[in-house]
C-alpha cells in the first residue's frame, strides 16, 4: 500500500496557518507528500524546504486573482495536488488542519482494511473545530463535524466546491458544470483538529479579508469590513462553544504556548435562533446533529 499526502498553501506565515504542523502531523503515514505552494512572499516555500524531508515534493503555482467565485480557487489548488499523487490512497490535509499522533495507527489500519474493497471510495473523519483559542470549540451545526479526508487515487474523484470535500465526476474537466456524485465512504474513529478560527484577532481579520477575496468580487465591501474590524476579529459573535477536555497534537504544543492573545468566552452573548437552540438541545441529548449538510454517503 502506498499513501500520498497532499495540501496547498499561499502566504502561510502572513495569515498564521499551522501549515508546517499540518504537514508534519501526517508525514509518518505518507510515502510522499505533495505540497502545492502558491506565489508567496513571506517565506512559506523556504520554510517547507527547510523541513528537509525527502517525502515532500513542492509544486509551485500562481493564483489567479481574478478567480473570485464560490471559493473555487481552493478546489483548483487541491486538484493540482491530487493530480500529482501516485499512491493508492490520497490523504488531503488542509493548512489549518492537524492530525493527532494517537490516531495514526488506526488511520493506517483503516486504509489497509479497505484497500482492496473498491466499494469504499474514501474515509470520513470526525472534526473538532476550535474557535477563539485552543480551549474552546464549536459543536453546533454551524461547523462541519465530519468530512472526507482520504480518497482513492482515481482521476474521476475531484475536490468539491471550495475544497471542503470530494465527489466523483463523469467528466472531471467539466467539474464546475457537473454536480458530481457523493462518494461512498467509511466513517473511522479518527479526528481532524481544525484551527481555522484560532489566531490573534488582528491576524484573523486579515485572513478573513483574504479568504473573502475568493468569494466576493467587491473590494470596497472587503475594505469596509477591514475598517469596521480594525481592532480585531470579534470572537464573541458566536452561537455556542464548549470547553475542550482532551489533548492537542504534539506538533501544536509550541504554537499553543506562544499564543499572544486572550479570549474569554461569554455564553450570554449566544446568537442562536430558537430553531438552532432546539436542534442543539436535541444534539446534546442524542449525539445526533440533525439536518446538517452531508457531502458523502456512509456505507
């Protein structure tokens, strides 16, 4: 069995992505790791080179700044990585996602178990979506609590929409025109630690603006957002958070120690609607997240 990891990044330091930790967290599982590096000016590429790991293969790209619709550029970059993998399985880890070392044995066992069962097109992971700091996470329907992160190396399987997950296409060259088919997947008891909303509030605002450019073709609107949030991202504009009781991946420990901002969660500022509150109560009682978006078929 051969395993290929792949990811993409652009200006990882400028927007404070844990991209180096992300790569290192999955390298023990990978025979090769394809890192698609966009045209960066903050030392991102050089830092990846300094990891000095023969498994890592850098693919240089130039982002099309005119591509500003529905986050498609993220899927485009992911697909470039997917096009370069040579393994049986392709493990997609995004630049703000990290795998805990305790889960590595089970992930490998799962890939080995279903390697020859072609009905299994991918593996589905649980998600912990951290928010505000490393002690709080968002458990509500606002965040995806599961997603595909390992797929078969199959030219018909492509990154979907804004690179959230994957689908199968009859004609991958017409991906934006075709809806695609959801993949048949196995849910495994492994977790992606997602740190998209764990940054210094000022950095988070810059990241939100950069991310927004891939969705909104309106620079004035983005500049208004930047001015409105000049003091930093408002982490209290949230529905509900819970306290994380577990341990973070070992590769994240230095970053956690170096946190340079304070976040105090105020439950009284909950902005959930009545419907969302009722659904969350049901979720707490049953463990089931009703009516959430599912871009996969569990078999």
